[in-house]
C-alpha cells in the first residue's frame, strides 16, 4: 500500500524538481527564512506546496514584491486544502497581499482603483499536489520492495 499523502516524504531535490526550481535557490530562501529547512526524513506535501507558491509569487511579482507578498499570506497557504479559486492579490502601491477565494473577494480587494497584480494559485496547488502524490507512490513502493527482498543465503560456487 502506498504511503498516505499526508505523511509521505520526498527528497529536497525531488520537491525542487516538482516546483521547477533548484535546491540552491530553495536553500537561499531557507536562509532568508522564507521557507523551513528540509526535514531530516524528507520533505512533505506542505513543503512542496510552500516552495511552488513562493516561486510563483516571485516569478509574477518579482524578487522584492514576491517575498513581501509571501510573508503576508504564507500561514494561510501552507496547508493542503482544495480550492476552486485561490488568488493572491497584491496592491503594488501599498505592498499589501490578500487572498481571494471567490470572485466577490477579488472585487472587494481591487475596488480601490490602485494597480494590483493577481497570482492564481489553485491550479498550481492541484498540479503540485498531484505530482507529489504520484512520485510519493513510486518512492513508497520502491522503499517497500527494498525492505521485502529475500536475503541472500550463502555464496554460489561454480
């Protein structure tokens, strides 16, 4: 039976591959305290989601505004949860990030008329979670097979 998604673990390199970034970049973000250090037992789904979302914010908002937004919304985005719509709306002038989960939320946070940037995260979260689970199934099955292989008994002489 494959590892449950909530306790499955992948290596830091595997999580970085899913998120589309390098380990070196991730470790730089860890040093800045934007992400947690990779746990000894491997990274979980939460780590993969955080990395993918931080990368998306930086890709769209830039190297300054991306982390500014991330630090405001991180706690609301760190856990896996289903979402049909999930956007981070960033007020470019006042450097304020807000999460919008419905069109009415979105309208409320853009009604001021100042420039905003919107980063859609629902699809990214779904794709990241799917990739994590698929890879975790293979890794879990490989680990199980490695522990259930019969032991060699003696040397074969010819």
